[in-house]
C-alpha cells in the first residue's frame, strides 16, 4: 500500500511550466480572427511535432500513462466492468483491442469505452487541479485501442496523448468553474475533445478535418455531477473516449461540422457555461503545456479530500493515535469539499469516496487510503463508522482546494493541530516516479501475471521509443 512514509518529491513543479516548444504556424498562413478559437486550436494541433515536445513533457506523458494503466487494471474485475461487459458484449464487433487486466477483446470503440470506465471506477486517476478534469481517462483508452488495430509509433502516441490533454484541459479552463457549478462533469464534457484531438492527430487529419472533429466532439458532451457516487460517474470518461474516437473517424472520412463548434453563439462553450475565457484555449499554445499541471493521487478518492486524509495520517503517525483515544475531529476545508463530498453516512465504497467524514476517519483508523480502504466492507467497518460520526467539517473560504486544517481532540482534552499546505500528490508536492511505480504494483497485484509487471512498467517509461505503442496494451492483459 502507498503510505505517508513514502518519500516526497525532491522538488516541486510550477503550476504551468514554460518551456521551449513547437514553433508557431508559418507566417504565410492567413491570420485568424480572435473569435476563431476552434480553428486556432486545430491549427496548433496539426502543426505540432513529436521532435519539438520538451523532454519534461514527454516524461510527464509516461508518468500519466503508467498511473492510468495501473488504475485501469486495478478496477478491471470490478462489478462495474462486469456489468458493462455483459451489456455490451452481445452487440460488440470483431475482437480488435484488449480490455486491460482481462483476456477479453472487443472492437476498438467498445474497448476504448470499457477501458475508460475501468480507469475511473476507483477515482484514483490523474487530475488537473485547476479544472477537476481527469486528463488521461478519456484520451489514453482511445489511443491504446487504435494502436492495437492500426499500429502507431510510440513517438506518435506520446505526441497525440500530450495534444489530447492539451485540448481538453484548455477547453475546461475556458469555462470552469461556472461549467461545473451548473452541474456538468468536465472529465466527460471536456474529455471528449481530448479523445477527438488525440485520435485526429494520429490519423493525420488536416486543419479543416481537425476542426470538424472538434466540432463533432462539441456536439457530444457527456457527464452530470448528479451521478457522483454511482457507477455512472466512471461511464463519463469511457463514453468521452468512445465519442471522441467516433468524431475523429467521421471527420477522417469527410463528415463535416461547424468550424466554430466551441465558440459560436450556440456553440459548446456558450451552451454549457455562463462564462467563457477563450484566452485559456489560445494563449501560450506551444509555450505552456497543460500536462505539466497534472497531479497524481496517493489516495483512492476525490482530490478535494486528500488534504484532510493527509492531515489525519500525519497526526496519527506523529502521536500514535488510535480511534479509542479520539473525542472529535474538526476539519476546516475549502467550500468545494462539502459540495462534492458531503455524504454523511456512505453505504458503499463508491459513496465513501465522496464522504469527507469517512475520509477523515479512515485516515486515522488505517493510516492509508488506497482502494482497499474504499471497499464496501471497509466503509461499513464499525470502528471506522464510530469515528466517522465524530468528524465535524467547517467551511473556510480562505483555504485553497489543496489545503485543510485538521484538529483532533483527544478524550483527555488534549488538542492536536495539523495544517496541510499542499497535499501529497499535488503539483507543488508531487508523487515521485518511484511512488507511482509502487502505486502501480499495488493496484495490479494478483490481476496480471507477476512476470509482466516490471515489463509493463518499463514499456510505459520508454513509450516514446516503441515501434508500436500497441505493445503496451497487449502487455497489460491477464
């Protein structure tokens, strides 16, 4: 299990890393009006070259890939996947691509959806803190499925994944937070752009068809926040992966859409949000990369409660705490925490991921918060339930989303206080490569053969050098 004892990263990343990048499109191309957001994005994606990706960006793609495959394999036998596979398999096409962690194969569009679902079941996948988008879940499954069917080089795979994440996160930043306040889940609604762009890049679409693929994605938003705590939350990135793939295939064949699918008066951004900042999409293209904002989870639940878990684990370890010693746990939190994780009495593991009460309690009781701590049985553990009922959250608007203050009052009246400035896994306090490997090994243990584990890890680290990225998917099966 991943614990707080694992060493933290030696240096922190900045929120966005400005580094050298692909050069702007040739000056001979006609200038685009400021409103041509979709076309500007399409132009940038088409012009991007693998050789121009900075080394830190390429390495971050490998980190994201390793983390994503681990969580996808880890959930591959979950009830959510079993149900979805039973529903889909009778109608699936030829066996073209692998289901990670299993021996099943489906057509590439359904494989992309199932692997996307699997990677989000545990809510343990990567996250862009500024938008709450889970960047890899809609993008990686589409690319991997295609790589098995239509071989692509590792270099092309890495570039396409970077560009897909670039598109979905920039589009999300243009509309969040009003977009999420309305009730949309940006991993699905914005993730479809990531899948469409990544697929279109490896298919070699020109600027016109790239814009049409983006337009096709714009007309297929999926994901509402009402579904959080249920199986349907993980459906959102899976469907986004599949819909983005379909967008690219249609555009490849000449299927048209609006050239202004994002920014038009009745386009995606104006329909799905009450505020739009299009500079978030167009400014700094090629100079700043969204994947450098990526964060990885040491705890198998929503990032907004990670600071609370972090604080509880720190106090537990520093003072050798046991549940019997505790009278109450006060937690000061950002407002979004209660908006997303206010389930007072979670009855299932999935609901436990959206309960700040349970999150605080399990941090003290278990000292870890991996997937095993969010099983149905763990959520019902009487010791944890008793401590959960002593958790008292309070909103503090002065706190950032990655901050929390935990105060534990003992039965003898002594009070212990812990302020968390940046939770482990945040951009400022990132998980190291070795931590990600340890997380991966824990997730895949007993699911794929032990002899494959290190081989698969190595494939992820050297993804850009592979002759065929499809080798990664084939190595990730049972």
